[in-house]
C-alpha cells in the first residue's frame, strides 16, 4: 500500500523529497521563431513586405521577452508545388508545397525588428518563386546569446578596440620621435663634421699665412744684410 501510494504521488509529481540541481535536466533554448502556414495569400510584393514586417516584430518581441539575442536569421517558405492546385481541398490551407529555407549569419547578435526584417527581405529576394505562390512564411532566429553577455562582450570589444587604437597611436608617435631623433643626430653629426672641416680649413689657411709672412721676413732680412 505504501509502495502504491509512493508511485501514485510520484506520478503526480507530489512528493516532499529534496530535489538537487544535479538531477535536473535543463533544456536550453536554441532558437526563437514565428511561422504562419495558414491563410497566406499575397497578391503583390507589398503584401509580402507588410507581412514580413509584422512577423519580424513578433520574433523581436519573443526575443525580448526572454532577454535573448541571435546571430543567425532563417527565412522559411512554403511555396506551392508546380503541379499543385492554386486552392487546395482545405480552405485557405497551404496544400502541397515545396519547403525552402535560407539563412544569413550576423556579425553581432540582435533582437532588432527592423534589422531582422531587412535580412529576411534580402533572403526573400533570392527566392525566384512569385509571392502569389507563397503558402507559408516563417522567421527563425538561432545562435542565441544572453543580452547581458552580449552587452558585456560589446563593452569589452569596444575597450579592446580603444586600447589597441591608443597603443598603435603611441607606437606611431614613438616611431616619429625616433625618426626625429635620428634626423637630429644626423644633423648634429653633420654640423660637427662641418665645424671640424671648417676648423681644419681655417688652421691650414692660418698656417699658410704664417709661412708666407715668415718667408717675407726672411727675404727682408736678406735684403737688409746685402
């Protein structure tokens, strides 16, 4: 009777046993999406654009509600098969369709509705089928990242970029200073060589002048003696 009672309460998840976190299996969300496969009948491109705008806003709202952002956006389309009737047996149903999926990866995670819409419309332009044959449209955002982690990563990236730019600027300044010092040393060496050369030339000129005066004095003494 006790065993039956325990099984009964366990099946109903009614028990007073302590549940440890290591026994829990936490399923982490992998993606956020919104998809409509009923009643899709676009008459022109403007209808499709308007629908994508609303669907992108819904996906962005779902991302914000769980404080997540995504780096991959996928467009899912159901396109009426080539031989399928325009209107299926089920009223406003999608009928027999070809499933098409196109994805794009972003440089940074986002939960922005306009950005999601922009990329989805770009993916939609890659599909050659006319919008009149669309029978289902879905948007999925995957590679999710927590908003706080994303903001921390952005802040760290900005600080790293700032420090690297500052370091490169300092290196440039040091490089220019070194060049300037080398130039100054070269100029100083040149001036020293020039001054030494001028001193050498001056001394040689002075020696020549003294020699000439000495010769004249000797010549004068010779004349006076004679």
